[in-house]
C-alpha cells in the first residue's frame, strides 16, 4: 500500500510537534524514521496509524484519504516499543485477537483462525510456544509475538515504534536481520521509528532524517551518509567535526588563513568533514592543532585535536589517523580534509 | 554422605539464608506476633467449643436459628461483595481514568467507611432507609430497612473501599499502549474494556472481593441497626453469638463462632487458590 503524507502539521498545546511534513512512501518499501528524541518521528508514525489526528494536512492510503478514519478503520499493524501484549492471553490468543473480535460477518471461521495463528507462529519462528503467556517469554520473543499479532489482521501497512529499543544489543542485531528477511519475504510496506542510526542505515531502503518536527533529508543510507544536505544531518549521522570558515576567491580561509581547500562559491559558513576523510600533511597551508587524546577504534585510531582560537575556547575536531602514524599526545598535528561540505550560515 | 549431598537430596529444606540478615529474628517475631494476635485466640475458641462434644456441637450447627443466621450472614456478605466488585471497579475506573473537579474529594470519601464508626453508619442507614425515612418512604410498601436487603446495603458501604483500593493501583498501571494495541487490531472501546483491560484486572478484583466479603461476614456494628434482627429472617450470626453470650451460653457462642471461622477460612482459601492460579498465569500482578 502506497502512503502519501501531505503537509501534515501537529500541535500539542500550541507546540508544533510536526511542522509541514510531506512524505511519499512507495508500496513495499521499508522506511526508517530517524531522529533524536523530540524530533516528531513517533508523532508522525502515530498519525499514519490513526492513534493521533493531525492539526492540518492529510494522510492518503493509496488514493483513499484516511485523514479522518479511525484507527480501527485504517487496518494498520502497529508494534510498540514495549510490546503491549495482552498478558492474560496466551501467545496464540494474542495473535488471534484481531481476527476473533471481528464482527461475525467478516470473522474467519475458528479453524481458519487457528491455521493462521499457527502459520504466523511459524513465520516468527515461535512454533511450540503457542500456549505460553507473555511473561514466560524473553524480550525478543515477545516482540516477535507482537509482530505476528500485528500481521494477523493482514494490515495495509506495518508500523513499528522503536521495535528493538527495549532489547539488549545482541538480540537487537539478530532481530534486525530477521526483520529485514521478514520484510523481503512478505513485501509489506513498513515504516519503523528509531533513534539508532546504525539500525536505520542497515535496515531501511530509505531513511527519513527528522529534527524538530521537520524532515531534514530523505534518502538511501548512502545518500544520508555521503551526501548530507544539512548541517544537522551531517552531524547527526556518523561522526563529524565542523569549523567556521570564509570562502574568498575559491579559497577556503580558516581564521583568515588558507587551509589548502578550495570551494566554488564565495560564502561564509561551516566546513563539515568526517574523521575518515582527512589526511595528515606537512603542508604549511593546512589546519593544525594540539593532540589532546588518542583512542583506538576497531581497525583505526581517532585523534582528538584542539585548534587554538585566539584565547577563546579551542575548536575541537576528531580525525582518523593510521595506526602507524607518529602521533603523540601533546604534539602538533597538521591535517587537511579530503572530502568536506560547507554549509552557508552565520560565522 | 557429605552435608551438601544431604541438602541436595532432601525433598524439603529451609531456604538458604540470604545475604540480607535478620531472617531468624524476623521469622521469630512474626510467629510470636501471629500467635498472640491470631493463633492463641483461635485455639481458645476451638478449645471452648470443644467442651460441647460432637453431639452438642452438631446440635447447635443444625439448629434452625443458627442455620438461618449463618445463611443471612454469608448470603448478604456475598451479595454485598458482588455489588461492590461491580461498582467499586467502576468507581476505581472513574477515579483513575478521568480528571475532573472534585476527583480528589471523591477519592478521599472512598476511605470514609474505614474511619467512620460502623454503628454511626448503621444508625444513619436505618434512619434513611426506614419505612418513614427519606429514601425508605419512596420505596413503600417495599421495605428496605429491617430486612436482609438493608443488611446488604450496610455491607456494601462497609466493603466498598476494599474493592476500590485494591483495584485502583493496578488500574493506574495499565499501559496506554495496550489499549492502543487493541485499537489497531480493530477492537472497539467496548471490546477493549471487556476483553483486554478488565480480564487483566481479575486478580486484583478477586482480592477486593475476598476482602470485602470477609469484612462483611464479620461486620456487626452497622448491621444490627438496620437489620431489624428478626430471628430466622434478618438475624446475623455475629448477633446470635452476642445473644448466646448474654445468656451466659459461652459454649454455644463459641460453637457458632467456630462454624463461622471454618466457613470463612474455607472460602478465603478457595479465593486465594484462584488468585495464586491467576497470578501464575498472568505473571506478577
């Protein structure tokens, strides 16, 4: 099911949790809503589900305007961070609930419900646990029951609110891979909310980066990581450092000095670069600063460098250095960004 | 055989002392306290009624007046507890789910039956529900006061806070997400409440029922004013005990008390077993 969100605005007591958000979700897509807490990602998910109503704007399911349909009418599968299982029901009863409560006209016969429940249990790899109660399951198992329960009603779209947020790191990784396979097999349009960028980048076809009630960028993992379109995306996704610069006559100046980096248009703004996009150099036209810390990170080393700032608090940047590079604490390091982006803005 | 091997093979053994000290002391204190307050008085009761011998005990048990009094006591307490389960749960629902002016006041009022001398409540009820009282006159010729119905009303008053106060905390813990989950699965409000929310409250409701029921069986002060105390009709067992005492028939009084005790204990035991069962199923509720 294709979902279109048109100019959605949502206010809570005059505070705009979402401000003019538009998004098109293609049928069968796996989309991540990524952002820090308070960015409005969960609000957006709840608006799609119909658990909240927008102050302005519309939600379309296909060509149908669903903006004012109730959550029951929308027929969406929703998975909550804390599972929200019915604890007085067995696993099988939980999964069958959505079918069992249908009015008799649309309710499948008992045998068929039973069959569907056992199919779903197979699909989430929990066969044999149908008579357990939720409190007899582990967190990962509970979340899979919640997913099976949401899938039982054959939802038009599957929505997951921080589905792995309450699980420990190992289970989270397993379930992530499992969800990806599950999605590839079933082909359901799926939207999930997360604040974990690794999760979003690894899992989603497209990532929607949100901040302060707005969409900052929509794109594939490569897009948002390699071609961030805003300072927020650049600093939120992955590691990065930034320095205030001027661009004059094609040369980038930091504190009035050229740093061996050139740029097309004249501007005043912030130079962003990632730790891995830096080379150490002897060139006098380069950034330099004092190494204040050095830490090992898997296969590389990260040096923290303080650049003097005329008596003000120094600029702090992080650069990746080769393991064999002669970097010592307290020594001076010269370096130059090899890939960077300048976002115009006030200095 | 070593000590540890013995401990492992033993079918039953004391719990290993934990890192938290004071097990011996607190258990000793608990047992002493329990003995002084409950066990010794109850044993005295049994001892005293044993003076009658089996035949005497049996004669009192099968006496028509005793049977009717027991029937009235347990029957009215049961009905009142049932009513309290329904209205106490609704009241708890209103108090936890909605914010309205005067909520705190109503919340405080729920505890009044705990604090008010029950005789005062009984007198008030009798005045109100008597055939010439404000409420009672409306229902004439149907009589409320001085019938078992009057007893039920007094016991509803007495038992209400037990249900409200046991259900309320659990209701407050209900996760909003559970309701929303039910809604996304297509459940309407009615189905959400009756199939999802209330079944989850079963253990708490049972506890409330047990407490209200137990309190109702033992209630004396408020009932005697509104009951009319007509033998065979609206005479409760505790009153019959007092009557026997006033006749200096101590053995007779303790015999009725013993019967009450046994029935109450059996019923509470059954309710506790149901609770334990539902707790095992639903986890720690």
